C-alpha cells in the first residue's frame, strides 16, 4: 500500500514521464503486433516477416533505454535517510522502481492491443474503410500465445533492465591493490642492514645478526644509509612503502571535471571504419533495392557500416562533450563561461551518452530519408511509426537525463545562491551549455549523416 501511495503521489512532471514510457511501449507493441499480422497475412513470406521482426529490436531498445532513464530520475524512489526504518531500504526502492516501470510498460502494451484489435475490426467493425486490413490480417484469428509473448517483450525487458541498473550496491569503493612480485620488493628494500644504525649495536654483533635475520625473514628492510631502524613486516606481506597507492574504481558518472572520458580514439576509429565500409559497399549498389522488408545479399556491408557508425557516435559523444566544455573555458573566460564549461566537463559522461544516441538516430534518419526519397519506395505508416518511436524516445531520454543532471547539481546550485550568485547567471550558464552543444554536435551530425547517405545517392 505504501508503494502504491508513493507511485500515485508523484509530481505531474514525473507522471508525464511515465506516460511517455507508456506511449513508447504502446508504439513498440503495435509494431510487434503488426509483424504478427504480416506473418498471418503472408505465411509464404517467412523471411520478410522475420526481417520485420528483427527491425523491431531498435524501437524495443529505445523504449527500454527511455524507461531506464525515467526510473533513474524518479524522486519518489530515491534513497533518503530514515526510509530504511519503515521498510523502504535500497532493495525495496529498487523493487518499487521496477514495479512502476512494469505498470507503465504494461499499460502501453494494453493500449497497443486495443488499438490493434480496433483497426482489425474485432471490436466495432473495420475503421477507415478497411485501410489497415492489408497489413493487420483482418479476418484471421490471432494466436493467443504469440500475441501475449510479443506484448510481454517490452515490459519484461524494461523491468529487468531497471532492476539490474538500480540494484543496491556497496557504497564503499572497490580497491584494486597494485601487484608486486616478492623478489622485486626484497631487492627494492636494499641489502640487509649490517652496518651501525642510530642507537643500534655494531655490525657483526649478536643483536645485529638477529635484526638482520628478522629483516630477511620479513622480505625487506630499511634503505641503506637511513638513520632509523626498519620496521619488520610479517612474513609473506609486501612492505607498503614499496607499493603504489591503491587504485579505486570510479564510476563514469562520478568523474570530476578534470577526468576525461575514455574511449574517444576507439570511437573515432569506429566511425571511420563504418563510413569506410559504407563507401566501399556503395561501389556496387545492391540489387534488388534495399528496403526494410527486403535486404539483398550485398547490403550486409551497408548495415555493418551503419552499425559501426552509430556505435562510434555513442562512444565518442562523452569525450566530445568534455572537449566542448574545455573550449568554452579557453581564451580568458568570465564567470559565465567558466561555470558553463566546468558543468559540461563534470557531466560529460552522463549527458554524452543520450546525446550520442540522438546524433546516431538523426544520422540514421537522414540516411533512411535519402533511401526512401523515390516514388517507387514510399514511406509507409509502420515505418513512420517506427521512426517516430525511436526519435521520440531518443529526444525524451535526452530531456530526462537533463532533468537528472539538474537534480544532481541541486546542492551546488543552492550553495551558489546562498553565496549571492544571481539566478540569471545560473540560467545563462544552462542556456550557454545548450547552445554550445547544439553548435558543436549539429554540424558534426549533419556531416556524418551526409557521408553515411552518400553511397545511397550514387
């Protein structure tokens, strides 16, 4: 009951984000059911039906990513002090987030089923003069098991993804001590102390011999020429003086402004490899023409090039966002540019990933528009729905991550306001960040999209 009250008493903005997840789930569910209708209408075209179903992986992934971003920004399921005393610990809050995601996506799947049955004429007759009967298999009975399986894909995958991403973790940092071989440590410790030390007996005496034996048994000793006796370490334990400091695993989202996101060189290499593959495939255009329902044999290199380019854009976006923040601070910046640049550098990984996905979707949309820019290959309603679902999920995810970033720096904003910083400066810094990202990524995305679509226009 308490979980239901937390879900129901959320703010209107939170409910709106949940409705966006439900809408995306409805669109994806309708696409999956349309694949079932196509298979029922044309049982002889099994390969084309399987290809349609394979293309639905893209909207499913976009919907799950949006659901995960919405679950992370839900303030009602965020751990707070004192909630564990009433039974709302981290594990319970994770379960609440997974439950809310399951409810939202299930609602969308039910809406998709209702719309699908309505367009088939199973509820109140064929609407739109039966225009949708050609691809929804009107008049044929739907297999119950296949329908329920397709409708359960998005809720199950989204719920599992949210539960895995928000699972309770140990707040202590994971340490990875640097390994050192014991013979090297003994050599670094220097020879056994045989000479006189400060306050110690002369070399060769019984006390010195005993001390030397202890040092050799411990695997190290003090450096030659030091005036303090070396502390003996237990046998088999590496002397901490000869080991490097322990390395802590730092999450990408927790990196400071000075930490550059890794992977930019590999991302540039992936983009270059993808564009090269598409240019090489464009030398011999595949026949028959490439569409969503017919992929010729020679089009595999096109798909591989698109995939490599998209993955490269997603991996390169955090590093490029960090670089954009650095460029904002160059040439003697003022307070506004400095605040905007440091904010971009600190949030490069968190903002860069959905921004890279949006750039990849934009480039793919430009290529698909170029592909279908001919009278013989019209852009059908299902293709338009799929493009709308993917593009809408990418844009909504970016906005949701922006809200999450704003929530993450709420304490910093409050501290600046208490110090007397004008609110106009903070709003100006946010606007400057948005303008800088748009000015940096828009030409880059258009250039990559033009290069990716160039082989299709030859």
